[in-house]
C-alpha cells in the first residue's frame, strides 16, 4: 500500500529576519521623511518678519545649506534601506534537476 507523502511544515518565522525588516523599514521611512524636510527647506523661503536685510539673508542661506545636507542624508538613508531590503529579501530555493 503506497503511503502519501506528508506535507512539509510551513517555514518558521525568523526573529532575525523580522528585526531586519523593521530596520530596513525604519531606514526607508526615516530617509523619506528627512528627504521631504530637506527639500522643503531648499525650496520654501523662511519668513523674515521682524528681521533686517542682512539677518534675513543669513537665515535664508543657513536654511538652504541645512536643507541641502538634510536632502543628501535623506536620499542616502533611503537608498541604503532599499538596497539592504533587496539584498536580504527572501528568495525561493533554486530549481534543480529533478531525479525521476
């Protein structure tokens, strides 16, 4: 009497994989947030109410430089999170030759 093969158990969840997924998600979301704030600081002029001309120019220049740094850092974090997610994503096992 042939016996039917027993189904294989489902794969167990991995704590390391779950932690890594959370880390990659945090890098992506944090990087996108920092990128958005940096682009906002780059392209939206700050208010200059109550400031003199040189003070306003100084605030605008400082805000633009900080925005440039934030945009660069946010883009780098986003790229790092995306590349690590692509590197560590689960892959199906390779299909090998079947022996019949």
